[in-house]
C-alpha cells in the first residue's frame, strides 16, 4: 500500500513543472473577500472590490448602503470603506483584545478624521490548518472561523522608530457579523462615526 503525505497546506503534491494558480496567501485573501461579501450581502449592502488606486490608499472594498437606517438619518446613501486582512496565525489575546500587526503607513492613513466615510479594518482569522478553511456538504458551505473589525479613526500617532509595523489591539467583542454591520450602518446614517478605542 502506498501512502501519500500531503503538505501542511492541505494541497496534493504537484508533478513536474505544474503550479497552482493561487498561493496560500492568495487563497486567504480570496476567502476574506468571500467572507466580506457574504456578511455585507446579508446585511443588505453592495460590496465592491476596489481598484488598484484605491487599494494603494488602504481601501480594499466599498460597502454601499441605501435606505433609512434610523428614525432621523442624516444620510440615506453612503459608503463604508474596508481595509481587509486575513491570517491563519494564532493571534495573542491580551485582556480580551486580539493583537494584530499592521504597517505603520496603513495605520497612519486610516487614523485620519478628514474622511467623509466610515473606514474600518476587517481581519479575517482562519484556522491554522488550510484543510479546515472551507468545507462543503449537501447541506452547508462553511468558512471558518471568524472576523473582527476596528476603526482607527482618531487613533494616536504611531510610535517613532525603524519598525515598519506596529501592533494594534482589537476587542474580541468586535466580531464582524451581520448584526454588527447593521449596527454600524445605523451610526453611519447619523454621521456618528466610530472612533478608535484605547485598549
């Protein structure tokens, strides 16, 4: 009997010069977009993948909402900007906050208060084992495991130093769900922007 040992990523070994079209990081990125599309669609938003120029600004997607979300809304049509990250690493949890590292340049862009739309970071956390990322059956399509969101609006300046990244802390209660997105839309319709929470 022959036994084939599959790599940790869960892929079957390739022969010759065959290559997979997507790397593991590409797959994680695509699954994070799928997660964002699914949640935003169920919340009633249109989710648009941003172009290259917006991506360079730190905007991976735009969620467009239209409707009356509050008794006396200021806005009935508006966008929510999303910077999307995905990881399969085990993230540290400190005082009920998840630690996640991002580029200082991105942090600095997202903390501005002069943007006219809500701008959030969404971190999709996948299992460490790639074979557990997505499963299907005749009854279900399951994408594991969850996502968290954070507004960096009005956050303090990044610390000085040569390090190109810094650690942010996301409250574990900030799960990115249909209900949490709908609550965010209510605030956005009133121009009650969510600002950074000091952990």
